[in-house]
C-alpha cells in the first residue's frame, strides 16, 4: 500500500489516482477549488433554476435527494432559501433501529425548511434476505439500500414531473473515483461505485423475484433524457465540516452525548443508525482503510488537522468496528456474532493483511510505518 503524501488515503481506494508527487486526486481536486469562481457558478445554478422555476404552476419545481443529514440540510437551504425554488424531498430509510439523532434530523429538515418528504422504507423481509446474500458474497450488506438511495429519487422525479433533481456532492470527484469529473451533471451518478449494479440473476432465488427488485432498476436511457440531475457540489465550495456547522445552527443533531463511535473520527456523519455502519467499515478488510481514514483525510485537506494527527487517529480507530454496530446488524439479519465474525474473517484481503500471533488481522503496510 502507498499513501497520499498530503493526507492519509491509500492507493487501494477503488478508482483513486496519484500524481507524480504522490498526491491523491481527492487532495488535488480540493486544492483546485481555490481557483474556481463560485460566484459565476452560482449564476449558472440560477439559470438552471430559472429554467424549471414554476414549471408545475404552484406545484413542485425541483426535487432533492435527502437523508436528513448535515448535507441534506445544506442542500435544502440552498435550493429553497437561496434559489427560491419549491422543492419536494425524496428519502430512503432502511429498517434498522434509528438513533435519536437520526429520528430527529429527518423530522427537523421538513419542519425547519417547510418541505414535504416522501420516504421509501424497503420491504423488510426483502432487505434481510438481500443483506445476507450481498454481505456473504460481496461484503456489501447494504447494497439494496444504497442502490435505492440512487434509483428511487430518479424514479420519483419522473413520477412527480420534477426533472430538476438535486444531489449533494460528486463523490468520485470530491474524494476519488474512477469516473471523477468536475461536472454539474449527475446523469452518470449510477457509475460512482456506491450504487453499482449487481446482475439481477445473482440476486434471484426462491424467495426473491424480479418484482421485488423493480425499484432497484434504473430508468431507461430514454427516461433519463427527460431528467436534469445535478451535483450541488459543482456550484458551491463543498466542505463536509462547514455543512455540519451550518446544519447544527438549523437544528441538526450530531451524536454528541448519545453515542461515541469507536471507529469514527467525528460524530456528525452517517448518524442515522448503527447497523448501517457495518457497511461503511467493511472497506477496512477489503481495502485496508475505513471511516477514520476518510474523515481525517478530509480534515487534512480542509486545513483542520495535521497529517501526523490524522495518522494517530487512523491507527487508533480505523480497524475498530464498534460493538453496537455488530449487535444491531446481527439482530436485524439473524446472525449470531460468531457467524458474523466468521464471514468478516473471509472478507479480509490477504494481499493487504496478515494474522499476528494472537490471530488478529493486521495491515502489512500501515500508514504509520510508511517511513520505517
């Protein structure tokens, strides 16, 4: 493994690239923001808004894909309060037990900004069956929910005749991915890796039908031509921490005082449920980095943290899947914890990890040993 010389992101992140100086594309793209005329880009956003403003009379003239999180609060603020649009919000809620903060935040975004939310809660039986299948075979337990997070707003935008559909950040461009392009168009959002499709024939069995999976199927190319999905991060200087500070002032709750997560470097991202975070952590056995690497890398880019401090936090937290996540995940899916850890053991990338004398998986080339 090789690590970015500026942040702590390794070259094992899918789709990431490094320049000749050993700097990752996430850091490079963040540095480019200093030369962008965001006032001009906001003018471009206004022109797009004017194109669709009032298109349904007194009805909704845009849609926003939201989770209720910090970024969702910021997105709704920009579109409704700054741009003066009349948005409808589309959300996907998994069936996991929610945190108090998660319950509060989804209600708060509707009340604070005065917007309706139409939420999809997947078929609970299907979610359990799919989770077990994609966890055991691919190490992607929340594939169904993640896929719906991307397909559902597209499908609903067609139904509600709100072709102007707003997503938050362009994940590949902001943090590194194979399809990284500095573009406002989100028509290729399904290619970003998070929402990658799994062939339907691999999911079907005696208890899962094509009808069960109908909402995971993206709109056709002809239907997508009717939509104008955008990344808001193209038009504003996207910064996860600034979005959090803004959202907190508008009623957003973090996990401070509710849950101190052992594998995270912050308490304000992905706060909705514990079980979902198993998926976020599974990057660690597969790619050798997880949630702490993600956020400390952002903090370094934002000038909030030194690389040495980031390395210290990664060493302490990245490997450390929180027991609450394990318990709630196992309770939902019907695993014993021994069954869960056996599956996890099978997912470790043997090119990146070895077992120590205690039978624990350890990285062969951790970032804190890169200079040794």
